[in-house]
C-alpha cells in the first residue's frame, strides 16, 4: 500500500514539475514577443526596463515630480490583453477609450499609494520612476501579471499592456 502512495506522490510531483517548466517557457515566449514589440517602436520614445517590465514613455513629465515609495499617484489607464501591441481592452477609466469601446466609466482618475499591494507586480515595477504628466505604456508577461490565474475576462497566462496617463503625484 505504501508503494502506491509513493508512486502517486511521484506522479503528482512530475506533473507539477512539467507544469512549472511549461509556464517558464510561456513566460519566455511572451517576453520575447514583448521585446520584439518594443524594438519595433519609434526611437523617439524612451524605454525603461525594470526587472522584465517595460515602460515606453510617449510623453515625458514636465513637472519634475517623479514617483517614489509611499507617494500617492492618480492616473487614467486602459488595460489590454497584449497581442503584439494593444490587444483586447479589458478595463479603462479613460472616457475617450471607454467611448470608443462601448465601456462605461465615470472618468475619475484611479488613486493608489505607490508600493502598496493594491497593484499587480507588473504595474508596481512599471510605475517606478514615472513622472507627473507622463503618458506611457507598461507591458509585461503573465509572470508579472496574474500568472496561472483567470482574473475576470483575462485568461490565465496572459501578458498585459497598459496605457497610462499620470495626472498627479502627491509626495
């Protein structure tokens, strides 16, 4: 009987190991797609990579205020499933984008305290050093998003693309 339990445990361990390896390969494939997308963009944009998360700055901050741990930030966003760029929209608080896609929003900026656990890892890494008034894309693999979990309409193992417009940073 104990041989049966040992064999069953071994099968479960092997299955988990294969699943982990498959996820690692998926993350690597997603990160290669993101790298290709980033390299296809205009050289007029600055790109910041923070631990596997890319921030493409479309419009620089002119205020001189940059986000640091503990600051509060207010921003408009549009979240897309990444697909060689903006894919399917899953959430927004930007009224122009909401109107284009038939979403409903009150248009109020989203507020967070930077460094809190309220954001997924990809956004926390992407926001590091962002400036007030900045308009950017933050793009990352599912490793830094929802991983192997389904979140609302977002399938598991999905890379994400956020368009961000930073309205205000409060020190």
